[in-house]
């Protein structure tokens, strides 16, 4: 079961043709889509999209770029939003020191709010991290010491050392189309070694289209290209890797309730 574990169906480039985008993905063999939020004002639309399509689920969270605009967002608001049956994840959240669109301390504080809700609800935490490996690892290590919670690093592009730390903490690694880029040799080497039970694939559509679509608006259908590329890196068939990543998705995002369908 091939699943796009991270896409933005309500973003410009996809929202205008949502039905067609989903149909093209289904024709490419994609069986499910996790529609990700980045701002509180998006939550209602993203959850509504998940209610319109049986194969789409939603997350609720605040991207680190938006942290300054959500200083007062408390755990209660985030927790309440997870009550919806189509909301199966918290995020995306995390730290981004590359652009520094929000104050770093505010990013860290809001990251910890998301972690607390993930721990309380048991819903997986979807983590964005860029140029912030040390602080991301430190916060996750500290917070795991307070009590475990499920989590993944989305669109993994960090060092192999950071990736290994995340795996040791129990996190899952999700690979986007970046892994197909010619200059991504270090990432490709790491992708080949990720334990099979800790691996997901995604598009981050409408961003980061994989080869051979680079330069185009990315669509969830393109997750099939990323899957084929990663399968070749790992010496596996695409069918086997689709089964593995689908099984991993079902286990991590248990609220989606698709484990039985995959087992069948």
C-alpha cells in the first residue's frame, strides 16, 4: 500500500485541482494521503478535506516558520483539534534555523507544546528540522526522558549522525523527492541503511518534486518515483518497499485504522 505520508493538498498548485490531483495519484498506485497543516487558520479546511475523501487524513500543528504568530497557542487548543476522527497526527512542528522566520526560543517552546500533546494523545509527531540538528536532538532527548511519544522526521535531509540518533530515540525517517537529486549522495547512502521498520516516503507536495519531475509543481502521484528510487538504493523491488512503508504508516498512524486492510 503506497501512501504519501506528507503532502499539502490545500496549498496553491494543488488546491485548485484537488480532485484531479488525487485521481492522478490513485492512478499511480497511491492509496492514501496525509494532508499536513502548518497554521491554525488552516486546520478547518485541512480537516474538511479529509472528511471529503476516504483516503485522505489530516494533521494539526504549527510549522516553525509560523511560531511567532502562535505564541499563545496552548496545548488545550491543539489537543481539542485532535478529537476529530480524521486527525491522525500532530504537526508539522519543529525547528528551522535556516530561515529564522520566527524567534528560536519561541520555536523551541512551541515544539515542546506539540510534544506534550503527542505524548498525551499518542498521536505521532511530525517534525520539521533544518539547520537545527543539535537543538532538535537535545529537545527530543530531554522530552523522551519525560515519557516516550511516537514521532518522525519528515523530509529527512540531515546528517547520518543525526539520523542515527533519531533512530536510537525510536523515531521514523521519512524521505522526500530530495533523495533523488544528483547532489544528494550522502542522503542516498543513509537512505540505503535506514532500518526497514523505520522508513516512510512522502512528497511534501506541492514542493520538492523528485526526478524526473524536478522544476514542476510536485503532486502526490510523484511519491511513486521516490519509492522506485529508494527501492533501487536498497536493492529491493518497489512492490516490496511499498508494502514495507505502507505497513510502517499503518503502525505509526494507528488512528487511520488501515492496519487490517494492509494485512489483508
